[in-house]
C-alpha cells in the first residue's frame, strides 16, 4: 500500500471520455489498496479561451480578476472528475484551492505556494475517499483566488504530495517518460527509468519540456519522488528521484538542446575593470536574462564580449545596449539568432574527468564549430550554428553510448 | 444619491461586447453619484453546457459536485465584468458567494439563502468601489459552493439589495418591464409603471415569466423595491413595490394566462367525508402540485372531482390515481391537457365587488365556456379550452379598460 498523488494535465481531461478514462486509472490505484489524491488541470483549450477573454477586454487587466476568471477551468474539471469517480463506485470529493487551503503569496497570476494544510486531505484519504484537487490555484492573503502561472498544476501536484507525505507523485502527461534526448531527432533515444532531481533541472531548463522547472525544484527541496508517465498507455514511466536512489549512474544521462536563445557579441569593448557590470547591469535592470558568457582578449586593449539572451528578449537587449553604448564604449553589437545550445547532462560528470573532452572531439569530427562553451558541475553546454542542431545531438547521443540497442 | 443593486441576466452578458455595454450602464449610475453593486448571471448558454456535462457523466450526479461545476459560469462573468469596469475607469472588484459570504442551507442545487453578511460590501460601496457579485451561488454549512436553482440570480440580487439596504434593485432583462398582459397577444398591452408585490406574485405564478417567484416573495418580505427594465434600451422600466407606493390603483392590473396545466376529472367518486384527502393525499406524496379544484354533486350519491396539475406531472398523476383507485373508488379518470388558465389580477379587487362578474359576462359574450373557477383576494382565474386563450385574454384586456390609447 502506498500513498499516491496522481496529476493529469489538460490533454488527459480534454473531454468527458478522457475524464472517464482518468477515473478508471484512479480506480485501479484505489483497488490496488493505495491511498490516492488527484490533481487536475483545466480541460485543454479552456484556459486559453479564458485568458483570451481577459486580454480582449484589456491587455492590462487586473491580475486578481484574471485569477478569478482562469481558475474556473480547473474548478470545472474537479467537479466532473469527482462525478465520474463516484459513478464507477469510487468515493471522491472535489477541493478548490481555498478549500484545502493551498495558501500562496499575493502575487496574482504567478503566485508562490507558501503552505498547504494537508491534514484534511490526509484524513479523507485515510477514510478511503479520493480528494480531487484543482491544480494551478490557491488562495492569497487577500482571501482571493490566486493562480500559480502557466504549467502550475505540476507544481500543485508536487506541493500536495509533500503536504500529504505521499510516497510518490505521478505526473500523467502526453509523453511516456523522460528520454535520453528528443526521440523526434534521435529515434534510438531511450526512456530513462530514473533521473536525479539535479539532472532533471538541467534537462528541463535546456528544453526537455516535460516537467515545469519550479515543480522539479520543489520536488528536490521536499524530496518528493516524481514519476512522469503516459495517460494514454499503461506502462511505467520515468522516476525523478534523489541521486542516491539511482543505482547505475552513467557518465551522461541525456543530451538536450534549445533553440530559444540568440547570440549577442559586443565588438571592441574597452578592456577595463568593471566593464562586465557596465554591460550586464542595464540588461538585468531591463529583465533580460543572460545565459552563456565568454570574453576574448583583443590585441589593442579592447575585448570582444559574447553572450546569449532569450530570442524573445533580443530586441529589448539591443535597445538597452545601444542606450548604454556611451557608457560602455563598444564599437558594434552583432546579434545572431541562428544558434542552438547543445547540452550533455549527467551527475556522473562530477566524478569523472574527460567527459567534456569527448563532446568537443565528437563535434570537431563532424566539422561543427563551437561558438561558446559553458559548464556546470553536471552539465556542459556549447553554442553551435542552429543548422547543426540535429547532427550534433545525434553524434553526441552515440558518442556517450546512449543509443538503444537493435 | 441612491444605493442601487443592478442585476444582469445571461443574455445581457452573453459576449464581451455585451459585457462592455453592461459596464457602461454601471458607469452611468456611478457617474450620477450613486453607490452601486452589480449581480450577474453566467454568459448565456454556459450554464446549460455545464449542466449537460454533469448529466452526461451521470444522470444521478452528486449535487455538491454539480454545484462546484455550474457555479463557475458566474465566476467567469464577475471577473470579466470587473475588468471591463476597471478599463473604463470604474473601481470594481469581483465577489464569489463564499467571499461575501452568502450563507445558504445545505440543499445543494436548490439552496436557500439564510444570511448575507452585507458589511464588507457596504464598506466597499461607501469607499466608491463597485462590488460585482456572482449570482445564483452561495456557500453551505459544509464550506462548499451551493447554487440556488435555476433563475436564482434574481434571488441573489434581491437578497443582496436587502443585505446592503439598497434603495432599489434594478433587474435588467430582455423585456423592458411588466405589461398589463402579453404584448404578443395584445399589441395594445401597456407597460405598468408600478405593480404591487402581491400582484407580481400572482402574475409570476400564472405565467408572466419576468421575475422568478422566490425573488418576488423575498422582495415583499424584505420590502426591497425592485425595478424590471431592459438591458438593451435606455428607458425606465416597471417598479415592483409595496402597494402603499402605488397612487392609482386600477381594479384590474393585468391579465395573465398559463398553458402549463392540464385538467383531470375523476368521474363518479363516492360522495363521503374524507374523500378529498384520499384523492389529494397520494398526489401530494408523489410531489404532484394540484391547483384549481372543483367538486360537483351528482344525483346518485357520487360526485365528479375536477382539478388541474402541471402538464409535465400529468403522467405521474394518472399513475398515482390509478394505483389509488381501489381506495378512492372512482369510475374513470379523464385527463385534458388542452386547457388554459386565464387570470385577472389586481389589488383593487379587494375593495370592489363585481369585478369577477365582469369577467364571466365578458367570456360568455364571446361564447367561451368556463370549465373551472378559482379565486383569491386579488385574483380570479378561470379554466377554458386552450384554443380560446388569445380570444379570452384580448376580450378581458379590453373589458377592464387596459388597452393603450391610439
């Protein structure tokens, strides 16, 4: 017997048939003797419609009223799923965020969960009832409904799993697990039985969009064991767990890529102390996130600075830099959106040298020029021309022995 | 300056343009220096869709979950209207039933309002803010959302008007007021400037479907002055008020009709004490409402009993009566759904004799046979063949001098 939180996203509850399907999955866990709570998103498409209405009325709509409107999506799903469960003989009851309560801060539209009172839910689960909890929502200090920002239902599920001390938080989605890389690029990508929290964070942030980053951070902090699995197939998914739980730790767990960044180069920046602050201070003030940074020393007391920003932030970044040009004193800004960031991720990298060298050698053999390199304890990322994305991912996937057999 | 509650139904908030239109109407009252609270229904069609989903999942769905689902309709509207009001510079804030709070009993799906804490709303109104309150919903003793039953938004509006001690409760609808009779039958029907609560109750119950009956009862009990007016035109409507407020009291205020009833006749019932209880007891136990009743003495110690029931209740009524036939001992049941109830209503009838006589004489002159008669202090109703409905209504409307000039 285990205590399980099951989370179903919008595509899994898109219509009444799928809601019935979800109810059957929940019943199976209950029949197996488990204590179960369910967290659901809005039926797919519903939230977009509600957001669109708010934006049509006013692009600058009040976030508190936005929350009142969009939180209804999940409210509909919890009621319908509770009815579907009752209909097949499962004792169930819906819970809105304010009923649990899921206490958040007052940042409407992107609130942070501060505390979940799990006692009532635990009591119901122990009595054999299945709480069906609205994801993505909570209640703020102003006694008004808050929402957690897009994708927030994953966060709700992990937070509730922590609050009810669940043995496992199962995130049902439209993929069946976490892969060594994108199977659309590498058909021989393998599903990973287990991934460490730290690896998942790196994979999520570089483009493996399976779990929302904040939910992985919370799972790591609260030590919630998360499983990612398919709501349409009936087979085990991938566990996201503490690294101690992972018996076999490969050097590289996965190869990720992101085409969401653009490269910015400042030519002939004066090479003087404090110059980095003069460049990155104004960008930070304008809410432009800077990722990879390299600085090359020039011959004449100037330097070239290269870094990446999100593609959508590029116009703003150029604008900020042009305005700061008199202070910084560079010659030109060169922007290149045609780049891709390729990353190898693995906790095994901590204890093994030479992992990055294999990456550089593999790319060189394929004639792929590396524009920027950045490293962390468990990740090495390189920036390459966007047209090399698939080639680089495939070559690295093979080089690190990740290809499936046969 | 007055304190006003404005209520808008589903067709008045059916899309974003109409919501903007409602916002403009509210702004006009605010700009005129009034304190305003607004009560709204769900966008038209939305509640039906939500109800359909619940019924498709299970015809015997849990009323608590049904309430969770259908209450979202109003929640969407309050958020959108609050945004629309803010956009045109009106300080506004949405309120769900549990936030006010609107306390109801626990009869989910058809809850009764028990108490509304008006203090918070009054404070906001006095501070110049417009509360936008979700109609049709409240919160039950189980800390769960309740709904008041279909048409319950009128009831919400009147209850809130009472709670905030409003000078007036304006019910915006798709008709522009209360008429002396149905203008589709009598083009010369006149809009009434004012109607007494008691009259409105009789008019509502006999088929003038402008205001939900429970909301009129509550308005009468709490002495809330209600105005019925059009949300699409800009002119005064009809006031529903205490009869003392009505200066000119005509003998007959209006002529109403209903084709929702069927006539049932029991032939040759034994004429003995207690026979009425034997007939109407089982009907009442089966939740069949009986309206007009007459009993004719026969020649041979038997009697014929005639009464009306709602047309939709007719199959159930026949079933109940057939089962009780051994006890009651009648010969046959004759059912006739082709009847109409025509009523004249007016508080002036209290103090004037001969009003009903004019009715009978008028109908006789048109050759219309009266099948059943029932009277109350301010109403006289007759049952006639359904094909005479329009003829009877027109003749009576003229006979009581209700036709508009010109």
